[in-house]
C-alpha cells in the first residue's frame, strides 16, 4: 500500500496510522495498554511465579508475590512489630511493578537480573509489556476474565476404597489442572479442615506424586479415612479460599 496524501492534516496522522497498522499486522508488537489478565499474568506465571509465588524460594524476598494482582497483606496491616514475611504486596503494588520491570531490563549477566541465570531472559516484547504495565501505576490495568472456574484434581492412584496396613506407606499419584490456566496450589489431607492432617502440600500445577507414610508422624489408628484435596487457583489464593475435592477413601487396617 502506498498512501498518498494531499492534505497536511492527513500527513500529520500518518505516524499514528502507520503504528496502528503495524500493531495489527505484527504479532510480536507489544500492546500499548497491557492488562494483567491478558498480558502480564501469563508472563509472570511462566517465568517468575515458581520463585515468587505462594511459596517463595528460600533466598527470594518474601514481602511480595508475583502470582497476585492485589496485595494479600497491604503495608500497614502487619502489626507492630510487623509479622515475619509481612507485608505481602501484589504485583500491581507500585514498588513491585516498577522493580520487576527494572529487573527484567537488566542485562542477563548482571547480578540481580530477573529471571536469574540460567533461566533464559524475557523477550523484548515481554519486557516492553512489563514496562508499559508498570508505567500505568498507581493503577496498572487489570482487564477482565471471561469466567472464573475452579481448579481440578484427578487421582491416578490409590483407587477409591484401597486398604493398607497401619504403619505402611501408600503412594498417591495426582494431576492438578485449572481450566483458566491458573497455577494450582493446595494440599492433600485426610482431615476435613484446611491445614489439618496434611499428607502433601502440592506445589504447582501438573502431575505429582507423594508417599503417605501412615506411621508418620505417629501411627494413625485403624479406620476409614476420606482423602481430600484443598485447591486454590489465582483468585482463590487472593481471597484465601479453596475448592475442596473428595478423592476417595482409604481404609487403614490392623
Ligand atoms: C529461580 C528463581 C527466580 C526466578 C525464576 C525469578 N526470581 Fe526474582 N528473585 C529471586 C531471588 C533469589 C531474588 C533475591 C536476590 C536478588 O534480589 O537479586 C529475587 C529478587 C527479585 C526482585 C527484587 C526484590 C527486592 O526487593 O529486592 C524482583 C523485583 C524480582 N526478583 C522479580 C522477578 C521477576 C519479574 C521474575 C520473572 C521475570 C523473577 N523475579 C524470576 C529468584 C527468582
């Protein structure tokens, strides 16, 4: 296309038009106004959340989380003296958004560059998205998600109704998933309430395996136990709620 302009007004519009056309044609071009839901969260989820999520890796700072848009515990809500690991700022918190963008922009061989080597650095498009999103502080765009669906879990073994001898071990094979693509966290337990009789903290989405030693920490009394999973996706982690899924029963016999 060779545009020909006769009026000065049309000429002034040309750069804007050209960039709009380029944006429409070039899939690598970053959106002008990126949102959390459409652009930022997928980048953080696949590059950062395993170290800066619900369970931050040991040496990663624990006052912020890149799996959440909102603050889990805002500054000023942390008691005096502040509780350990508090506040828990979300990714849209001004300092976090700006620092995250600055860290990914560092040359990858500089100490402090994110993600740290040997993880490969973000693409230019991803860096641009984080920069533009951070530039929208104090209110980086959130965007809307079509639907919020709960996470799922499938048990591969044991089968429902399995019997084991008290004191022996049982292997639990599971796969967690989330129809919205969220990271799934949670636990498998044989108690009814959150945090009660936890067999396995599930760290991330996907397949996992855990051995339940029925003698640890103490031999559990014979009886039939209901195995449950308590799962949380991104929205539930923020709200500190969970989806409880009954996985089946296991009978611990003498
Ligand atoms: C392999 C684990 C790992 C991954 C992946 C990772 N980080 Fe980090 N991050 C760390 C560690 C460890 C530190 C603390 C050391 C430091 O500050 O350099 C840190 C520090 C930071 C800090 C500085 C916080 C502060 O106040 O000092 C920011 C911001 C950050 N990371 C953002 C990111 C972003 C954004 C990504 C993804 C693009 C990412 N990180 C990926 C481990 C990781």
